[in-house]
C-alpha cells in the first residue's frame, strides 16, 4: 500500500484490473455553430471533436477508494514529491518575518495583527511563508547512511532547507524555509494528551456511556477500551476501509505531523493575520502513508478556522510530505551533495524567532529533546509513556514485559504485588494487525432458532476466548510497518545505501558501475539495527553542545518548561513536564480563540466502496433480503 505513493516506484503493474471509483467526467462538446442539436453526428465531425481531458486523481481521492490506481497515460495522479517542493520554492518568494509582537492587537513590523494587511511586512499573495517539520526516524535513516549522529543529520537537514549553502542558493526566487521544527517537541504534547485521553476513557463514567449510532469515529466521542494508536496513517486507512468496527477504539489524537501543521497555521493565521494559503508546510517523514494523512479532509483549516467559508476550498495543515529518500533527491536536483552540508546548527544570526515567545520556547528549546529509550520503541513511545504515567501515579508498581508470538507483538503489564493495574500491548506489521482486528470483531449471533451466539473463538491458554484477551488491554500501540517507524517505506533501504554513497562521492563503484553488493533479508535486518542504533543513540549532552549563545539565551529566558515560580515541578514523566505542556496547549487555544478539542483531536470515517467487489445478482440480493426478515424460499 505504501509503495504506490512513491513517484519513483509508480508503474502500470500496481493492482491492474482494479477500477478506480473516481469517474472520468465527459462533458458535452460546445459547438461553435448553430447546428441542430438533434442532428446525427458524422464520423468526420466526431474525429474533429476534442477528446475529454484525462482524469486527475489526487491522494485525497485515494483515501476514498478501497482499491489502487495505476500510472496509465489516461490517468494523471497528483503526488506529493520533491519536485513539488522545488516548484513551489521557484514560484513563490519567501515571506520574511522578523516579528516583535506588541500585544494581541498591536502592530507587527509593518502590518496590523488584528486585521488589515493580509501578509507579512506588507507582502500579499506574491509570497509564502515556508515551514518544515522533520521526524527523528528520517534523521536516523540519514545518520546511518552518512555515518553521522542523529543530531548532526538534523543539522544537515536544517542547513539544506534554511542555510546559506542549501536550497536558497539554487532557487529562482531565493526562497528557503523560515523554520525547521523537530517533531520531537510536538510529540511531547501528543504523549501528554494521549495519557490524558486514556485516563479519561477508562473512567467508569466514560466506559459505561452509551454511544450514539453513526458517531463511532466522531471527534467529540471517547474511544473505547482497548484504545488503539492513531499516529500511523497506513493503519488508519486499513481500519477505515476494511474493519470499520474498530473505529470506536481509535484514539482521536492527531499525530505529531498533523499537530505541527495545525499549530503553525492556526497561530500565524489567527493571531498574525497571515492567510493559511500563504503558509506552506513541508513534513519530512519515514513513510509514504504520511502523504495520505496530509491529504485527509479532516486535517484542514475547515476543522479549526472560525467562520470558515464553505464556498472556498480548505487549506491543508500539511501541504507536502517527502521521505528521507526523497530528501536526497531534493538535494541532488539542486546539485547539492547532502554529505557536504555543515553538521553544525544554524547560527543565531540566521535564525528567525517564532513570533509568539512562549511558542518559540516550546518549538525551539535551548537543548533539543533526545529520542526515547530502547524500551519505548522506535515509533513515538506512546504506549511506554502512558505506562510510565500510570506508574508515577502508583508508587511501588513495576512494568512487566513479555514477548508475544513474534518480536513485533509485545505485552506490557503494570503490576504491584499480585495486582495488575494496567495492561497494554504493541502490534507492529500488518500480519499482526490482522490478528488484532480479527479478535476485536464483534460476535454475530446466528439467526436460526437455537443457533450459536457467534462467539466461536479458539480458547486461549487460560481457557478464555482469544478475543477477550485482546479486550483486556487498555491501550494498544499499532504500527503498520514491521519493526516500527524506523523501518518505514520511505526510509533508505540497505540496497540503496551503496548507490547513495557513490552519488555523493563517498564510495567508488565497481568497474561495471554496478552496486557493490546485493544485500538480502539478513543484511536488511542488520541495516535496520543500525538505523535503530542511530535513533536511540542521541543524548542530552550531545544536544546541549549545539547551544551557541545569544538566541539560545533568549529562549532560555522565555522557557517555562519544568519550572513554576522558580520551583521544579513534580509531575515530570520521562523528562516531560505535564503541567508545562498543558500550559502551552492552553496558551495556544487562548491566542487563537479555538477550542482545544478542535486543535488536537480529529475524526475518522467508514469508507464504503464497491471497488474490487463482486456485484450481487438480483437473485442473491432477493435471497439476502429474505434471510434478513426471517423468511425463506
């Protein structure tokens, strides 16, 4: 499913024979003369008529389809790719924003923040404000390729996107990215919100609350136990299209990618009067399915923009997603060797502070957060942070870990003595996900008198039904890729490493120009271990070396993390201050005037499609109706 979203991998052999649900609209051809509309068309006139244009299919259309499309000439697929990044940079000038804010309704360097000039420093639609966000998994993939640390790989990405020797040098407009945000900082907000969501869902009031029909995936509903992670778009698409009965279990929380886009666009548009369409957000992610997430209609300005004009198209919170592999194509297209980029952070002189001081301190802390410990896994650490939060609330408790049927199924228990306080599990890879959703499928009672109830599940080791064992979990971290997000489809594979290093001039090819080695599954497993090592190797001291004075001191003065009135807070879980995160979220909601629920949560829908399904005959349809009303032949 992920591979079709790469422009390099797209070909005509992807699920051939599966129809696309988006129709090719054939409009009547306008005639220039006043001929009789009922006149029979001759072959000569038909040949002279203009054929209808090819159908244009976007990733948004793919979300509404349970099949796939091909790259046949009759169909044009609109993809998010590195070429779109370059084209946008060459088309629009960067809006420069050296803001100093003088209050909510003050003047901000040439434009009024309470309405008036629709732009930055008097600029209008001629430019865009470019913002990028980078995931730690993508940084780890590049770090493994170029034998640098994960922090250095992040600096090289920032230098490419914002540095003087990066994309700016080759752009027709001299455009570059004003801010490059580490999604680790936004992930901390997601972790705190996830722990609160689970705690709220497990209260007796929420657990026993009846659900309204048709509201299974609504934003204002509380997920049911077991709560399933929503940060993996491949898994979400799979659930919406094939197993809609799991929608009540999905976490309503946005992913770090989506939350970053909402934060940047809502704050700049609502408080600083920059049109959402003038803010262009690029996300660098480990998998192609993140492109699908960015194309979701629920993750647009229509969800948070007050008084949204329904006649205007909503603006996506994330405009474009590229992967680590595509980032190298981006640099190569500009004639830049990624390996030659500086490994040091941008100087304070090249850094533009975010206009809101509190959000600037949050998005760009003085010392960047390291990635999680190995126990937290390579996919954001949602499950482990929730476990640690419950452990902090239950002194004397311990976390017990047991492996399932394979390395991608792990069960966690928070125990104190003989009491089990909290049970959770990790399911990675579609093979394991299929087992999970099968066990969550509700029992269907037989319509025959005296028939079985439908709970014909294979008994587990303790005599209980297998499905019941899954339902005992309070939380399940679900990721589509085996091994987690560091093994995403957009990461650089071991078979590509030699080609990348040769292209960068770091390695000499064979005499025939072929790849030096042909790695197999064993080598790919070893390569993934190297990427994981880069992901987990970052340390706080390593990040602290990046501080370079003036600008960082300003951030330190504005930073409120972990401190209240000079006292260290006592609600810190794995180095994350819950109170500090909640203050940031509250501040975000206050300055934009948008309810927090609309900012950090989203919704899901059941995707119904007949694509690839065998149509029922009239006889089968009548038979089905007869059975449904209890009749027969």
